[in-house]
C-alpha cells in the first residue's frame, strides 16, 4: 500500500479510531476498518496498538502524530481502555461539531455522557429520524438521514455527569459540590473504579464482574452514573453513609473488612491502595471504617484515616483506659450486661470485645457525677472529715457500695455538694456577732462527737442555725457561723478554748459540786452545750480568766498558806471577811468557799 493522498495532523481531542475515521473519509475509504485492512492490520483497537510501526509505514504517518493519539504510556488505560469502548452508538456534542468537524476521543468511552466544555449532555439519537447515531456513518457531522448534527439542541448535563466526563478525559476543572478524589494520573483508572462501585452498589447483589456488561447507550450510562451520584454528593458524608450501610448489610458473624464487605472492598482496595491512587477516596473509606466498623482492625495498616479521626469502636482494654478502670472490671460489667458492647470469638483462641465510643463517653459522664471524698473536700473547700460527717448526716448523696458500681468513680454525688452549698447560701442571715467559726472549723480538733456533728449539720440545713456571712469562691468554708450558736449543738468546738466542769475539776482540783454551785449562782460563767449527745456546761478560757480576776477559792489560799481550809475559814470568819459561794452539804458541812480579791486587798491597804 502506498502513502495516503491527503494527510493532516490529529486534533488534540481525537483518539486513534476517531483520527482514522477522518483519514478514511478524506482519502476515499468507506470507513476506518477498510483503511486499516488495506495496511494488512486487523481493525481492532488492540491490533492498532500492537502494529503502530506498520501503520506508520503503510500510511505514511508521522510517528509523532500517531504517538499523539496513541501515547505509549496510555495503552489500555483511561480513554484507551478497550472494555469501555462504545460500539453500538456514536454520541456527539452538537456544539463541538459546530466548532470543528471531528469526533472527540472521550465520546467513545461508555461512561462519558456530557461535554465539560459546554456543560451539555451528549446525544446518541438523531433528533430528526429518532434513530441511534451509527458508528459507521460516513459523514461524521451528519446523520445517515441527512440531518446536520451540529444543529441539534442538547440539554444541560447534571454536575455529576460533567464531573465524571471531565475527569475521565483528564480535565480537572472544578465542578461545584463535587470532590477531587485523585491526581490526573489517578483518573486514568476512574472508569474501572466507578464501574465497580456501580455494579456492586446493592450489597445483596451477587456480581460476576467478567459477566457484567458496560452501558451500551447514553440512557444506560446516565442510569449507571445516577446510581452512584449519592456517594460523591455532600462529600464525604454520602460515601461514609454508603460504607456504613454496606457494613450493616454484611455478614455480622465476620469481623474482618474483607469478610464483612466482600468483593466490593477487594476491588476498592485494588483501585486505590494497591494502585497507589485516589488517596482522598481511600481516606474517606478509612474514616468510614473508623466510624462504623465494629470488627477487628488489628493489623489493618492499609487504612489511612484522617489524622484527627478516632475509632468509634474500641477494644475493651482501650475503653478501660479511657474510662479509668481496670480491664477485668470493665470486661465483667460488659459480660453482665451493665454496659453495652459485644464480644465475639474469632477462631478457637481469640476473643474480640469492642465498645462503642459513645458508650464509653456515657460511662465516663456517669462516673464524673460521682467523686471521691477527697475531691468533694477540695470542691467544697473543707477537710475530708467534714465530707464524711455531711454524708452521715444525710446532707450529701452517698453510696458506700460505690466501688461495686462501674458507673461511679467515688462515693459522693458531685451535684449534691453543689446543691448543698447553694441551699446553705440561700439561708445566710447577715448579722454582727462577737465570734465566728468557718464551716470547716465546726468539727474542732478534739471532736469525737459524731452524733452531735450530725445534729449540728442537720440544724444548719434546716435553717435552725444560719450562717452569718459568706465569702465567695471558698465553697462551704466560705460560710461563717456564730460560735455561741454552734456550741449549743457541738460543745466540743469550745474545747479548743475552754473546758467542761469535769475537765476543770481535774485541772484545778476544785470539786465538781463546788464548780456546779458557782455556775448556778452565776459566779462562774458557763455555756450549755452538747457533748456526745449529752448536755454539758462549758467554761471558756475567757470566762475562767474573769473568774480568777474576781475570786480566789478558800482551798487555794489555804494550800498556799500551808493550812487547812476549815482552819482558814474560821480565821476569815473571825475577821469579818465575807465568804461567798459556799455549798451546804447534807452533813451540815460547807464546801467551795470563795473570797473576793477586793476584800483581801482592803486588808492590805
């Protein structure tokens, strides 16, 4: 065969067959197959790629021209994939034909249905005769019926149609609302990826890829594209939802990604991870697995989730760490049904126990409602012993068996501490008093009167005893109370600066009967208090000092003079010095005589 009569370079958008179709028309051949047969080459796409040198020699083609439409690196990929080559129809863009009388390579791909340049849908049916456009028509821009195809009016294409058609052709111009899931090199495998997603869209469908045909016309193409559109709209939520639904529909007894998702997962893995392509899509898939897969991801380094992504389902050991309990304790609660999760066996030796992160957060929230006595003390600004007594008094919600409840991290309900403080603040009655005690001081250093403490706290809670003031930011310890009122309920508070009559007897040697008589006569000032639930009389240090400034017991003076009280009493009586506070005993004897220091001073003067 000799060189062609008329040669011209290919257009940038032409493919090998589209270019050969123009060559055949301009050189008098009935179609491109006749032209190729004349060179001794079989007119198939695969044969063209294998016999490029023959075509160059036989047709006199410029090697650079032919490499332009048949780049060596693109053989069998992208628009050159023979699986997606249309054979039944010959779609066109009327507006593109009006601008140039050649066919675009992309139009021959069975997943291309739109023109990205004009934003319109391709047509594969003649508007005049309503017949499919034949791939064997002689005039590329005219239907066999004679209708000029450039005059046809095509509707607008959907955004997803435009996105698919553009990316298949290597056109990366942005399309509003749709993602960029790969690089220009990645998109050469987009056809197989989209086709695999479409034919396996229904998780229950049994698909044999080798026996599934590609779309034959634009109607089938648009139906296929429309079926997978929700996966890419509202990216990545749409894809995330699809993965979630597939996981739910999968075999729940299988706990590996491949076992649960089957061939859909394997094909996605080949198209993305194995091919090192479509990284954003694989990340979206990984995120969905992190969000929804309740199976085993141990050793699944193939997943590449977003850096901030936390897995929704976590192993019990990890859940225990997040909650702040031991693994065995959480495992026992899971087994008992106290907390939600699931346990499954894999093989004979491996048991997988997982918990939803929402359940973990629920447990953490519940546990945060209960705190230790020390934490409650810090929150209330009082010693831990105060918290213990408040709980015993029933003023704080307390659970002594809290350690048996995984939903509690301590014995004290945190809210009850806050509620108590707000209640006591509402009862504050500002007033001036001589001496005050802070809430944390109400116990006193020497207190063992638990019953008295509880009664005091209950009286404070009921409003019978009211705080005289409050210092903000100090918790319960910001409440101050009148010391005199506190001593009525808790005499032990006064023991830090005073003594009971019994204690005073031991310290001074004064008889209890005398002390009691002095108190009843008003010579020794006392305060009525409760100690260990029983009434007692308290002598403050100040009251004792006042007593000593006025009185001296005859017994003390006799001891100092080295004589007996009875002998000294007789001498004092002889001198006419009055003796006060004596207690007459049933025997007729008298005890507890007092001398006024002023009377003694008069003798000296």
